[in-house]
């Protein structure tokens, strides 16, 4: 079941893995940067924030784990800070659909004829990590999962990228990599070394629009004790500020998933 949720909500639910092995060690040649410069990097990163009311994305997606590989297409509609509708199709047939709002998550998947309706609290507990609307939206538009303006980070330079490390929790390490030219997010990692879990998200092939810059390729790699999961998203068609509809209804006869 979690595999289908991962496909429906794309990479956001691969955060369910919280994943990948121990975090990469800093290179010995990395240069420490002052706190003042740290704030400057974060400020310039958020200067890239997309300015839009609605966003439409048509994407190709590939899901791979240690047992199988699946290619699907995805239609993603975002009304900024209000709702996200994701439709996953295989050979033109809608196989799964998810509607996400700041207070609720609803999805259904056709293979097992099941659906879920609930909030982020119970869903986060089931998946094993904190998840909310902002994290899902940020991931899809290339912004850091966390609000970098609210954290304190150790900053170094790794391969010409600013690396911000949040290690206030010894059991949960977070690293954000920002390029030194346009201050766009290139990569982020969340790891639990003691549990051999890590999530890595890589952004590439950014495209400039009047509304701002948007990455058009997202690679999500997750490792946990039960295995590895990879999801690759490629945005093929993008449009901003169109009038969008968000139709969602569960087909009759589907069984409700109960999360305890």
C-alpha cells in the first residue's frame, strides 16, 4: 500500500522513509563561513521564490524499488498554499488520485480499490515522519522542505555549493545544498544514521519563467533497512496562473484505509 501512496503523492511520501544511510562527511578542505554570510545565503535563496497563484505540471514519473519498476505520467495542479491535486495515469488510465490541502489528505488507488481520508497527524504517524502541506508543495516547486529562515545552520562550501547543516538533533541530520551563483536549491538530505535511513532529493534542469525559476527534474532516492526506493520526476509541460479545476471523488465500492 505504501508504494501506491508514494506514487500518488510523488516524492513527498517517500519522506516516509525518512531515509538513507549515514550522512556524507564534510571534505577536509571545506571552508567555514560566518553566521552573517549564512543569513545572506538563506535570504538570497528565498529571493528566488516563485510568484504564482496556480501552477499546472504534466510530468513523467518513474518509480523503482528492489522488486519492481513502474513508469507513469502525472498531472499536478497547485493552487498556491491552498490545494494540490495529483492524478497518476498508466497508459492513459487514471490509476490513482490525491487531493492535498493544509488540513487534509485524500487519495484513492485503483489497483486495490482503496481510499484514504484523514489529516497529516495520523498520516505522519503511520509513515514515521512529520509531513505537512508546505513540505509537499515545497518539494514540488524546488524549495527547501524546512523553512531555512527559522533554523540555525553550520555553513560550509562543498564542490562550489553552500552546504547548510542542521544537526541540533543527533538522531536526525539535515543538509541543504544551494548553488553559489543563483542561490537555487540543488540538493537536500535528511538522515537517521542510527537507523540506517536517508532521504536525498536532487534538483536539476531549472527553467526560468516570468514567475520565477522552477526545476524541471527531481530525483528522490531513499534508503531504509527494508530496501531502496527511487522516484524520478520530469516536468514536460508547465503553465502558470491559469484557471484550474480540482475535481476529486472516490469511485463507488472502494474500501477505506484505516490508519491506527
